[in-house]
C-alpha cells in the first residue's frame, strides 16, 4: 500500500528530526552514523499510515452500515446518518482551521510543495462544483424552513455546516493542498485521512440519495405503466405537514439536478486529499518538480468540432430519450434503440481516436518518464479501478442479451453497445496511461542523462554527487534547511543548469524527428480534445437521467430485480466518476502532448 | 498500480534488449548513451501491464456476470459457467506447459529468482490444499458417474480438467513461481495474469457454491422452524434421475466439507502468481535477496499452550453450536450466546497479545527495512484490504444492535463481540505490518551502512560502485550475463562480504541491548504462535458452519433479508481469506522475530 514512497522519502525526514538533537560540534562521521541508526526509525511513519488508514476505513464503513440500515429499518432514520456526517464535518473543520493557523504562524519557515498534486484548472473546476454545492445547500435550507414544524432540526443544521465546510475546504484546497507535511506527522496523517474519508462518506451519501431518486422515478414509471406494484422508498418522501412557503417543491425538484455536481465535488476532493496524505513525510525531488506546461491551441480544428458535434448530439438524444421513455410501449422501445445506436456511434469513434493515438505512440518512440509522482500513480489506479463498474455492467448486459428469451428490437444493438463500452475503456485507459508516462517533448523537459531520483544514492554514499538536490544540501550543511523559499529555488535552479548541456548522441536524434513530431502532436491534441468532450457527453447522459439499463428490462429479466438494481447502484456511480476523472486526466494529456 | 517497480527494474531490462542490437565494437560512451535513449523505452512494460491487467479483469468480470445470471435466470445454467471456466483452465494449462518447456530448453541460461516470492512451508501448505482439492475432484467425478445419464457432460469434464490443472499448477509453483521473467515480457505477462484471474474465478465460483449451500441450509432450517417460506435455490439441487451407484449422496455431502480448502487454495495461488506478474521485468537486488531465516523454537511454552487451548475450545464450541442451533428456540439462542461469549474471550486475548507485541516494538527501537519486496507489499495490502469485509459486517451488527427493537439475550454480547472484531483486526494488522517492516536482528541481516538499492545510482553514473550487484556486472561485462548460477552467487557473496565490516558506532549500541532482546524475542515468538493458532480457530468456525450472523436474526431485522445476505456473501469469504492469510503472515513474523 505504501512501500513505493518509502525509500527516498525517509531521507529528509530523518534528517529533520535529527537536526534538533545532534549538535554541530561532533565530527561528521559519527553524526551521520547516528542519524542513520536512530532516525532511520521512520517506522512511526509506516505505523502512522496503517493506523490512520484503518481509522478512516472504519469511519467510512460505519457510515455505509448506517446507510444500509436506513433502507431496511424504520428505527434508523436519515437524521441519524446526517447527524453522524455533520459531526465528522465539524471535526474536519476544526482540524483544517488548526492546520491553517499553524501554517500561518510558521509563515517564514519553508514548506515543501508537490507541484504535481493539483493544477490551477482542477482547483478552478472544483471551485465551480463547490459553488453549485453551495446553491444546493441554500435549497436545502429553504426546504427546511418550509417544513420547519415537522422535520428534525438536523435537516437544518446539516446544510449550514456543509456550506461552512465547503467554503473552508475550497480555501484549504487553494492554499494548502500541495503542502508536503514534515512535522506532527502522525497527527496530521489522522487529520488528512479524516478529511479524505469524510468526503468519501459525503460522496456515498450523495450517490445513495441519487440512486434512490432514480429508483423511485423508475418504480413510479413502472407503476404508471401498470407493470408492477412496488413500494416507493420512504427516505425522500414528503414530510407530514404542509410547506409554509411556496417554493418547497421547487427546491426538492431542483436538488436532484444539482446532485451530480455535488457528488463529483466530494469524490474529487477526497482523491486530492489522498494525494496529500500520501505525500506526508515525503521528500520532493526538485528536478521533476520544475515543469511548466503551456496550453497551446494552434492547429486545433477537427477535435473540437467533432467534440462539439458529440455534445450537441448528446443533448438532443437526452431530451428525446427523457420525453419518450415515459410514453407508450412502442415509443419507449424506440427511445432505447435510439440511445444504443447513438452510443455505438460515439463509442466507435472514441475507440478509433484512442487507437489512432496509440498507433502514433508506437511509431514515435519516446523514453518513459519514471520520476516519482504519487498523484499520477493514483490517477492511473483510479482510472483502471473505476472502469470495473461499467465493465461489470457491460458483461452482465452481454450475458443477458445472449441468454435472453425475449427478443426486443434493441437486443443486438445492446450487445454491440456493451462490447464497445468494454473496448472503449480499454483503449482509452491505455492511451491515457501511456500519455501520462511518456516523457514530454518540449524544451523544458529534463535532460535524459539526468537520473530520475539521484537522492537515493547521494544520501547513502559519501561521494559528492554532481546533482545537488535539496537533500544533499541539507545533508551537507544542516543549517541551511531554513533558508527562504526563494533562495533555495534559485540555488537549485542554478545547480540544475550545470549538467544540462546537450549530449552528443541525443541531440541529432531529436532534431531528425522534429518536423513530423509537430504534426503528430497536433493529431494527439485533437484526439485529446475530442475524447474530453465525448467523455463529458457520456457523463451527462447517465447523470441527468438516461439510464437504459433500468428501462430496457433485458438484464432485469436475467438477473432479477434486486440483483440488477444492486449491480447498477454499484456500477453507475463508478462509471460517472470514471467519466469525470478521465476528463481531468485527458486534459492533463492535452497539456502534455 | 505499477510505478514502484519502475525505476530500478528497467535497468537490466533495457540492457537485455540492447545487447542484441548494439555491437561491441563501438566505443563505450556512445553505446551507453544509445542504450539509455533507445531502450529506456520500457514503455511496452507499462503498456504490457495495463493491457494484461485489463484483460484479466474483464475475464473475471465476465465470469462474475455469468455467476450472477445463474442465480436469476433459468436460461443461463451452471454448465455454461463450468464450460467457460474449463476453457480458461485449458488455456492456462497450455501456457504453463509451454513455459515449462521453454525454461527446460534454456536450462543453461541463468534465470533470476525472487527469494521473497514464496517460502517452502507456503508451498508445502499449498500442496496439502491441492491434495484436498484433488480428493474433491475425485468426489465430483464419482458424483458425475452416478448421475451420468441425466447431467451434462461438462460436469464430468470439469473435475478431470481441474485435477490436471491442479497437478500441473503445483508443479509450476514448486519450480517456477520464483522466476523473474526477462524475455517475451508482454506475452508472459498475459500468460501469468491469465493464470491469476483463472484462479480468482475458481475462487469466486467456490465461494458462490459455498455461500449458496449455507444459504440453502439456513433456509431449510427456517422452513423447519416454521419461520418463513423461502424457495430453495436451484443450483445445487439434485438431478432428475436416480443415482446408479450407492455413494452419490455421500459424495455430494462430503464436497461441502472440502470446499473451504479448495477455496483457500485458489486464492493463495492467485496471490502468488500476482507477485510473479509484478516481478516480470524486474531487477532483483541481490543484497536483500540473501537472507536465511531459521525457525528457532527455544522458549516456546506459553504461546503454543494457550493456542492449543484456543483450538480445543473452538472445536468444542463448534460441535455444541452446530448441534444446538437446529434445536428449539431456547437452545438456539443459548448456542448463539455461547458463541459470542467464547468469541469475546478469544478476541480479547488476541487484542492483548497484539498490543503487547506493539508495546515491545515501541520499547525496542529498530530501523525499518526499506528493501524492495513486492511480495511483502502485496501481503500488507491484502491484509488491510480483506479486513474491510469483516469490518463492514461488524459495523452493520453494531448499527443493528443499537437500533434494534427486539431484545434477544445476545444483544449486548453481540455488540461487544463486534467491537472487539474491529479492534482485534486493527491491532493485529499493525503488529503484522510492523513486524514485517522491521529489520531483522540476527547476524545475517544486512549492514545498515549498505544502501538498500544501490543499482539505481550505479547504472546512471559512470562511477564504479563498491557493491557489485548483478546489474553492474552486466553493465560492465556484457558477456558475463550467461554465467552459471553458482558462479554468480559465489561472486556476489564474495563482493558483499567486503564492505560488511562492523561500523564503529552501530556495534556498541547493538551490544548494549543484546541481553534484554532475547527475552523480548521469546515473548514475540510466543505471541506470534498464539495468534497463529487463534486465527486458525477463527477460520475454522465460519468455514465449517458457525455463522451466527445468519442465525441471530438481529441484523436481518434491521437490514432486510436480501441486503443482509448480500453483505454476508461479500464479507464472509473475505473474512475467511483474511484469517488464512494472517496465519501465513504471522508465520513469516514468527520466523523473523
């Protein structure tokens, strides 16, 4: 779980602890040996990780247990869950305020930053999502005021705390998410993991409410069509008294259009906080920390045009689907068929785009970027992990189509659609991962002659290494660890400039392929833009109500109502997350190629 | 997912590819630069990992989709699933035979081995489990012969192929599981991941059959008590014709006592194969590869005695529980109460043992072992990951107990039991992880002055490093990569002996604490033995039918029948795996302390 951040991250860390205890009067050799012996004890680090990780997991599981109980038992009510979540948010608030105060006091000591942790545009996007969440909180407060006389006070307290939590958290994200914490490690670890799992729990809660809303809609639709007589779930039913204002139903209806944004906000924040947690006690390699990515937009025509077409088409399909799905049996079926045919066209073009990108990579050999980057690694894991949801759904559809007894008009289009979903995620993941792990081609990229992580050797040997990273500076002149940020940056920039002379062998190779590369890069940028917009389209469809998996009846017939609903409740939120996450990753790809 | 194995593993790899293309006549500098440029392209490696990982995941998901369909739809039958699994096993068989043939031909070329990948006693244990699996196959064949006239031929083919698969796989485990594959990488990756997921699918299949068997038992028990009128699942119902031999019912009854072993066999094999997959293309650091662990058993009294007591008590409790649970309401309840009280005693003593171990570690400071070891990392991840199942179950129980309307006699013992389950896994995980990540204390442990991964620097610099690991040898004298194993081992042993002179500072520190350490180590060994036996006990109980979560009715009342059954079907197999896996990890701890 944690090994990969072990080796190089302990070095500075060890140093930091020891700088207070060892006096500079002792001679060098003894001091170094002592350092290694007494403070290679970073095992509070390993312990801290397991301790805090397990704490967070149990927090989430308790929340999930309460959610599951709400569905089945009248004695466990939504208020209890909200009270629990509210108390977690208050705890997180206190921790964040404490953290910000402490950092504010230590303004003049240098805090290391992990540049990879997040980018401006991700934080911008999150701020937008946070604003939508705040609107949602306002609606919730309005709803509470309307029904004040007959609902629990928790329903009023929750949105107020949630709004405060959102504002503070966005502030935290802007100014502290890149911090690499080196002091109070175990305590900070608990604080950060608490924040991670509080957001995950808020995500789960949002997902549950959303799923229930869709399920209730689906049931009432079936009920209207006279199919089945299912009981509507009680959780989001109307309170017992009348609304004192005129806007209650408006509020409760609008809420469900804001849910998708709120849900994505929380899962994204928890991923970013998780990177912060992984970074605690880590040592940042300044050489890989110094990349500037410029977003160039020359030669971008085909990708954006096709992407806009896809977006426009999606909105058209969505409107037609939602209006037609509640109509007669014939219209219902043709709406589903239309959805699948549209999906096949979209996915096929996305597959081709991804494959084209991979082909270009095969032609254009480039060394991999092996620098340490927990953020990128997490991105890869989340991408592959969240694919599982929609893959499971697709394979279930395939089994259902092949084994079905009935023969609706969309049977075989469903099969092709499902196969393409599997294939599209397969190629897209490959494309994204390969793009993120290739070395960049612009002038700013590091010299390939430079080792990716020089500090590992430089600390353990007594040779003076030619690349003078931050650790070596600290190692050699302990007093300089508290120099100001500007000095340190200038120094290391200067140091890194020295070995960056063009090598005799690599230059001709790069010059030779310079011309065709530009065309390739343009194609890659177009592919990235097209994939971004297609993924947004495929996010919009399920997020705002196009879920043919509920409506087509094929899978339900094969798996039974409760199994299929469980599968969907697991798979659809993961798929939504996958789409938004791949948009973020593809934007990163767009900036890199 | 894969980053941590990136840096140091590409080095040899790069080298290997290039040795064919570059002629030795060119002068050194140019060759090295070319090496780095053209072959730091290990990105087929990254690609190969994602490609094969996604292939395996989809294989598993298709299988899971079929399993889910079997439960709900009469048109998808168990035969279809078995046919699918059989074809996967045949594919794996072909691959394993191909692999063994190729290795056999290359006998005189040296294959690197990862000593950490597995130990003799793990392979021994697996062989035992495999033998029990073979008996199971024999029973299945006997069952098929009895019902030959009316069941599908797949039911006869499956056990035959499974037996062949088991025998070949055990042979593979004994002779090839430690191989670090350096040739045909992408193809081998597909082969190994296919094997991993075939075993995972076989595990899932076993778990499903087992869960269904328990559920059917539970339902028929409820039916006999007149509680509910539930339909018994059709999957393992008797065939339509009469058995032609007299042993059919014996076979089908015995099968379910062998399932637990078969299930553990497959999950363990897939974990080991996964480590092999992670090792593909890796470079082994010989310094950390040279540890010999001796299993000393002096001073072992308290642990084994307490452990044997726990085991004996467990078997007693199991017999009483199974006989009493089908009796009258009163006896039923008292059996459940007895189970919980026994569980509380067990878990409390396990918690204390784990905490004592952690306290000893706090007193006895020891530097962490940061050497690279994918096997250990996987162990840690699996341990924490598989805890989630039983934690979820416990939190659900806690929510159910707190919110329950009824008040059975075991209500509050259930609460304490569930809290202790959470706490016990928490401390045990901490204890195991810390034990595995501490440096060993015997004479064989590496010198702390030696860097953990010297090859990273040694390849990227042109300095001749003092420690001559395998990579450097290859780097300097390319022709020597094909020297025989014995030579290489002797050589590096000799080389490693050189810098291992006692340092002036570390020795007195270690001598000073030598005496009390021995007592501490004895205590730690006793703790490990006690925990091993306790974990075996806690594996036996649910594996052979003591599952009060089905019988106590409290949780079912809160969560509803279908939700609670789903939770148990997810959590119990994970918990069983956790127990067996922690036994293996604790045995490793026992040998290390």
